[in-house]
C-alpha cells in the first residue's frame, strides 16, 4: 500500500477531509492520501525534496487565507511542477471561478456533490481518469 500513487488533498473542511478520505479509500485502497489544511502549506510541501511528489492534487477553491486559485497560480508559476495534475474539487458552481481556475492552469474543475454516493462516484471517476492518463503518458 505504501507504494501506491500519492494524492495531495488540500481541504480546510473537517467534514470534507473525512468524506474524501473515506470515498477514495473505498474505491482506490492503494492510493496514498496526504492532507493539507490550507493553501499556504502547499508550496512548502511540494518544495520539500525529502518527500514523495504527488501526481495529483485535489484542491478546494474557497479556503481562508490563500485560496485555491492562488495555489494554482503559484504551482504553475514554479515551472518544475508542470507534471502535477490539479483538480479543483469545490462546492462552487460559479462559471467565472471555473474559467479563472482553467486560465490559471487547473486541469479540471469538479463540483462536490452533497450526496455521498455521488461524491464517491465523482472521486472514483476522477482518480480512474488521472491514473489512465498517468499510465498512458
């Protein structure tokens, strides 16, 4: 299990952290999850050469302090992190926010469903797609 792909989850909500962890562990038990609770933690974590680099980051958009949009901009400006897939996983349905995330370099913008079964399905499909892209490229 320790050799599975690493997914970095940046989420400030305790309830969403628990739900994301439960959903991914049910459908992808080999995936290693690492949780950060704020956007300000992302660049120091990604810059730590002693730690494994994640291949996927699930990023909440609306967090106190450094927002998800700020994180996307900083990650993409780094250049050395271009291979990191960034999926904004948010409760926002604002098309302008989705457009801003895409313009900043997010790979996808996904709405968090309220229903847990749908929430789990959306995460399963997201991870399946990411893994199929990673194995083909």
